[in-house]
């Protein structure tokens, strides 16, 4: 039974996107991985072809589609065997903050650019001393004569080098209640006082420009605050469900891709006693991997349906984020074993996936944080 | 099992050497430029850390595999990559030391133990490092020469080694694989083509290459050990170096653990040290336990080897257990570091990759289990 009701339009969208990625992305991936960045021109081509912000209403330049279009983009990017082209973070995690909470004026100002690939966004929450513990954030936002003055530093920011517009979480030091101190602000990259730090070297996601961002007396108009003052935590809570679901889609898509390649390798490679998949141990390993991927896919698809129906599924999406990211890691680790020494060569495509999936149990809230949330809501 | 005073001194010396000489920024540079740490090897060799288990007449330490394991563990603990590179400098020399004649050993081992030459051994011909069912490389006799033809895969130090021990068929293929010999091939012989395998998941400073031999001629006297004993010699070599690989894995795990432990004792979130959270504490307990288990089986295997009671079952068990443990411990170390764990700067991601390569070389988990099962189950009636 197919849980997701893909329409003809979705199928056509997927086919067009697959062709686009095969022509415009796949041939360049190795180079981008070496250069540690994706050219902005790719975003522009992709945006103009209608693959960025596919779920954003058409009146703001979006594709007017639904979350399934977003799912398709994540799955198809996963098939290009790299993780640097972070349009899903932009389309499905950052832009929704603008769409839901920015003033009509700001929406008209920024969203069309976000959809056509001219504006690349980032979200800046994590700080050097505030990772899992978001509440310990130290970046401040103080009102000063109709303006907001931002001070602080953020780290591990996806699209950090390329970004034109950043959603920044910062605290008002004068707020009475800790939980009502947090607000989200829109900062344009050219604003005086805003600067980018170094690009961070990491295990995987090499084509992804992860960087530090600094705010030093960075003044923005008060109207660049998203929503009412002090409602930052509420907005984060509202949007984290989709963020976790997006990670789960990424994880399941990555695991499916790895499994497909491992299957093919084991069918096509001769071992001591015939093709590797005739080895009982390797066949059982593939069976176990297939089972895990299937369980992940089934759970994920169910959550996608519920999410699209507007259900509040914080517990389930937290479960999915932690379980599928661990699953993708297990599948990647086990798949390398099946490739033996070829599993240690970068020319074997799943080696990159192995390096990339390792971060999934860390970003968008570590898996320990997920379990803490579930424990708080479900157990305690 | 208690270390002798001399073993404790060697361990301490290796720790001090690693502390003084390893520099993570240099490691990252060498990894990126794919350059072997030649100077470091020289220094390590001067202090006697290369070929500890080789006889003194060939520049070795005249010591045992336990000593070699202690050094491998200490070096990898301080830097998984540089430690591995130093240990792998002699990869293949172990085989020459055991089976080569005096002349060969004088010519090559002295240079290896002096850190002036990398060793090379070319056994496998498939993706699986310990699978010799595929063995098509031939050595045919012509007057007083061997003529070698074939392609060897995944040769450590391939292209950089001062000699290669090549596993060849000297007789027509038959079921027992008995007509197999190890033949020493000098790298400057005509007909050798080295194809580097490119970027790797880890250990990029150590060369890895496929080597093709096309009518490569070497003197008959280049035979290592006995004709017909090639496979047994290759297996004995693997049984020895699996223990060394296990020791590297223990070091890698211990190094990832050291870093994670220091971090959780210092990092605060939710107004507490990470080390105050029960989940963190239990992760630390699990990691420490796993390392200790793997260390025990590794040194047990090494000690038996030194007593002349080398046990291939124990070698396979040690390699399998220690490599898996190292992957799991380094993985957990990354998780404890959170986002920082994924960054090159904190090293643990490199430890994780280095650990995984140990699991993939010298036979995967499945290969080790095949070997253990063969030995444990024996021939069925």
C-alpha cells in the first residue's frame, strides 16, 4: 500500500528535477566537494527551473506545491551522492519562518528572491557555547531607537559563506523571563557589523559551506523581527516538527541509496564462492539492512501524511529524527563492510555518504536531545 | 597479565615520543597533500620504534610482538593517523623477517628498521584482503629467473616501497593451492606498473595502489621461504599483523576516548558538565569497558605469539573485536562532542575513519568469522 498520494504532477516534477540534477549537478559534484562550496549560479538555475521553495505559495514566487514536492527534492538530491546543495534547508526549514512570521512587506521583499535562487538563506541558532542547550544562547538583541542591535557569534551555520539573508536567534538581555527573551531576526548579509568567519573543515558535507557568523553592533530595522518580541521559542517549537521530519527524509533517502548500491555491488562482484550475495552472511546482512530501511520508510511516510494533515506530531518526528539518522549510520557502516577494501576508497560513492550521514545524529538537535524531548513528553 | 619493566619503559618512551613529535595540524596537512611522514618515521626508527620484534642483527629491537603492540597502541592513541603510518612502514617486513633468507634480511630489514625504506607486500587480487581463492599471478621459471605476470590489488605503500613480496602461482592451478610462492620483487624492475587508488576514506598519507606485473624478471634466489609454502607464509604473516592492527585499533579507541572524556568533563550545557548527565556517564562507562575488553584479547594474542604459541583463532578474534570496538568508541566520541565532533579540528572524526579502515583491511568481520569458524569447527566427519 502506498501511503503517500503522489499525483501525476508530483511524478512529472520528480522526472523534471531528476533530469535537471543529472545535467546541472551530478557532473560537478566532485569538483564542488573539493572546492568546499556550491556556486551561486547553481541555486539560480535551480530556482528559475522551479525546484527551490516548491511548497511556497505562487503569489510569493514559489511553486505552489505541497510538502511532497519538498520530499521529492530531498530524495532526488540524495541520489546525486552529495549533501552540499542545501536547498532543502533553505526551502523547507528557513523560508517557512519568513512565510509564517515575517510582515507582508518583508515577505514581498524577500520571498520571490528566495524562490528564484537569488537569495540564499541560513538559520543561525547554534553558538560556540550553546549547542544542545539553546536557552544558554548569548547573542543579544537590544532595541535602540527604532533599531535592533545584535551582538554575538554563531557557529556551524549551513550556507554560512553563500547566505544573503540569515534568520538569527537572539536574546533581549532586558527581558524579565528567560523564555520570553528570545526573538528571531532577519539580517541581510551586507549589513554593517555582520561578518562571516572561516569556513569550517569537517568529516563530510564537503561541498557544504558551513561557517561561523559574527554580529558586532549589527543594526537592523526593528521591523526585521519575526513576529512579536519574545516569541522566538514558540516559533522554533512550531517549526521544529518539519525540521526533524526533513532530516528523517534525508536519512531514509540516504539509507535507500546506500542499500541500492550495496545490493548491486554484492550481485555483481565475485567472491570466493560465486557472487557475494550468495554468501549467506552477506545475504543476511543485506536482508537486515533492507528490513531496517523498510521500517524507516514506512514510519516516515506515515509521519509525512500526518504532518501534511496538520497533526501535531512532535514526539513522533523526534523519534523519527533519532531513529532514522541512527539507521542511516548503521546502514552506511555495514555497507562499507560489504565492499571490503573498496569501502575505503573515495571512488566508491557510498564512502562519501558514510562521511555525510554521520552528522545526521548531531544536527537539528542531537539524538540525545530528541530522546530527552520524547522522555519529557511521553515518559515523565 | 603484567607488563615487564622493560615493556613499561618502551610504552612510556613511545608515549613521550608521540607527545613530543605529533602535531594534529601537520597530520591534517599530510593527509590533504597525501604525503608520507618520512621525517617522523626517521625519528621513530632512531628511537627503535620500527621493527621492535625483529632480530637485532637486522636493526630490530630483538623484542616481541607485545612490545610492538605497546608502541602501536601508544602512537595511535596520540595520533591515529601518524601512528598508523609509522606502524605500516614495516607492513610486509614482518613476513620477510620470518621467511626471508639472511641476505635479503640484511639488504632490506636494516633499511626498514632504520626508517629509510617502506616495506611492501602484494598478496590479494580482489577487494577482499585475505581472500586468496582468486590468485592468478604467475611466476614461471626461465633459466635462472622468475617471470612474473599478474595484478595485485590494494598494496599498502604501493609505489613507495623498497621491495614487494609478491604471492605467485609457480605451478598450474589446482585445488590445494599448493604451488604458490612468495617472491621478492624490487620496485625498479622493468614491467611494473603502479596505479594509485586515489583518495581514501582515511590514511591518505599512506600510499595504496594496485600493482601490475608484466613479464617482470627477478633472480630465482628472490624466492622467499619455500616454494609451495607461499600461502601458509601469507597466512602466518596475516595472523601476525592482525594482532598489530588490533593494537592500533585499541590505541585509536583509547585516543578518541581520551579526547571525549576531557571534553565531557569540561563542556557545560544546561548548567551542568556533560559528565554529570547519566547518559553521558554510561556512554563513558561503555566505551571504557569496550576498550579494556579489546585490549585484553589483543595482548593475550600477542603474548601467546611471543611464547611461540601463535593462535590464528585468537588473531582473527582480536582483529575483529578490536576494530569493531574502535569504530563504536570513536563513533560515540564524535557524538559526545556534538557538532564539534564532526569538525576536523577535534580529531575524533579522523579517529573514526581510521578505525573503520582497520575493519575493512586484512579481512572484514565476515572473513575473520570464516577463519574462526574453520578453526573452531574443524573438519566435519
